[in-house]
C-alpha cells in the first residue's frame, strides 16, 4: 500500500519520522513530503507539491493552519483515506475530504499499525 506522509522530518524525535520507520517495517511503500528536501530511512523527503500517483493513505503531520495552505494539493492526491494524527485535526479540511469521497480518520498512525488497524 502506498502511503504519503505529509509533514515528514529528518528529526528522529518527530512522530512523522517514527511513522515512516514503522510503515517501512510493516512493508508499506512510503512517499515523504516535508517543509524541506532531505533524506530519512534511505529515502528522499520532497518539499513542495510533488506529483504522486495512486496514494492509498495520506497521513498528516502538520498543524491545521499549515495544512489548509496545502488543501488543493492534498485533495488532488485522491487518497482512499486520510489520517489526521493528534494535533493535526481540522474539521474544515476533513469536510473537504469527505465531500470528495475520502475516508477520514482522527487517529494515530503508530497506534493503528501496532494494533493491526492500519
């Protein structure tokens, strides 16, 4: 399953970093998009709005205000579901996804993976 991590970081203390690590551990293909270009887990982190096809899950690690600035890009990815991790919840953005037929979850990617709910 292809998972796009939006808000990726090269900092091992960040939850987005831990999520990338665990998603790889569980065998998922990841695309990392962050504020700056970089590398984590031997994979690139892209800045901006890279073109990505066939994203199944979009997992968010950016504050709600910043997420709204990327609304059009995030919706254009046409994911099957989006996970608003703790601290990223946005009713306005969630409603946009729902209007586009996307499953919306307020959940924690790390917990979902560890409890076989991903």
